[in-house]
């Protein structure tokens, strides 16, 4: 099994590791992994200059070793056991029933799942599960604070649904048995043009900033609610921004976002020739400055509304903040 570091941002500037006390009983594979973590943190970590020295030859738990290294202000970095699982998530590939649901607690005692949306052509979609459905029990068990996660994330489960009367949840007889399958999830969950009062409003529910394998979802986006969006590629956010922003912003290649690395990696990127023009890129390196890339579709808008919630994060936030300088951005909903 490979392990993947997800760091706050990237860097360079290797810091040599002096050998401290060693644990003679430390398995060799753990020792190798700890050194891999230490060396990568000294290369890619944004706060590389603040790293404490913790001997990689002593810690018996690589995951604990990683979290002992990260600095107090870092609430973003993560370490995962399965590289392929994380790569699948970035590509929009997931083993799932197709339900995106939010657990909700009523009266401090009744816990249910509220179905936010259902991915098209997944087991849940084919079984008739819809947005707004209420899951009140799984495998005949009432949901509690102790069991709701284990029950919901089973590979195979039977879901029972209820209706809310305004005072209580009443079983409605709907029951579906679902088995999770490996799916390439289309991030375009819903799109429509709403006509009201002589005004046409485009409405897009976009679940993740992913190209998909071989860019299959880029055309889907070509052919704007981000409340469920956990993030994804910044380049995909830049592409969507180019669709939305005033045409002049995209055509002139205005700044979409600035990227900050540690001092070592910043100097590294300045010395590269990423645009192949025969000269060092300097402060204009594409690794430091990302510009609006242009797109096949330019809506040339001057105002956009975003519906947000606690689950709106990462690339969704990047999209909103990067549009602020160029158009009227209206956020409706919770803090992201």
C-alpha cells in the first residue's frame, strides 16, 4: 500500500536530518516510511522553516509522526494510507451507492439522513432515491450518534424512508436495498435555465472540480450552486471562472490566483522555464501566478450568485474569491 501526503501548499529547501536515538525494534518498513515523510515535509511543506526535529527512527506510528510534525496553524494537511483511493477521489471515481446525504439531528434524539442529491445512473438513482428523501433507518436499525456512520457507509445496506409531518417522522413504506459500485461520478449534478419575471437565470449544481479520467467531464461542463462541493483541481476552477467572468477578463488573461510556496520552492519555480521561452520564468512563473485560461464558453456575465454551506470548500472558495475583483459576486448561505 502506498501512502500519500496532502500538504497545505508546496515547497523546496531540504533540511538535513541528524540521526537521533534509534528504536532498535522499529520495523524496517516503518523506518523507511518515517524517513519518507520527514524528507517530503522538508521539501514540500509550506511551513518547512518551522518544522520541529522529531527523530524518524524512533516513532512507531507513521501517521502519528506526521501529525506531530505539522505546525499549530496548519489545519489543512492530511496523510492517507491509500494513494489510489485519493487519486480516484480527485478523478471523481468512487465506490458508492450514488447518494449524497447529510446527517441531521432533531430534538437532540432523532437522527436521520437528508438526501442532498443523487448521482445519475448510480444504484440509488436507478432505485428511485430522490433529492429531499429522508432516510430514517438502515438495515432496520434506528440511527444514533454511535451507529449512523457505520450503517451508512456499508457496501450493501437496506434504507428505510420517512416523511416529516412538521412534528414527527412517519415511515412512508419506501425501502430500497443498495450495493455500492465503483462509479465515475459526473460532477454536473443538475443544470437548468429558470425564466421568471422576464429574466433568465442559469442554475448549475456542480459537485466537484474534476476533469474525470481523460477529461470526460470537461465536455459535460461545456454542454451556479456549489453548496455540496468539497473542492478539486484549481485549474478546473479557473476554467469555470473563465466561463462565468466578463469576456475581457478571460481574453486578457487576468490574474486568477497567486500561489504561495515556501522560500525554497518559490526560488525553484522562479528558476524554471515552464513556458519554454528560453528564459527563467521569474515572478511570472505559472507555478506562482495562475491566470484565467479562457474557455469554449464565455457567458460574459457581470453578476453571479453562489449558494454555499459548511461543505463548500477549497476550489469552490477559490472560484468565488477569484471572481470578486472582476464582477459582482453574491454569496447566499452559510460560512464556507
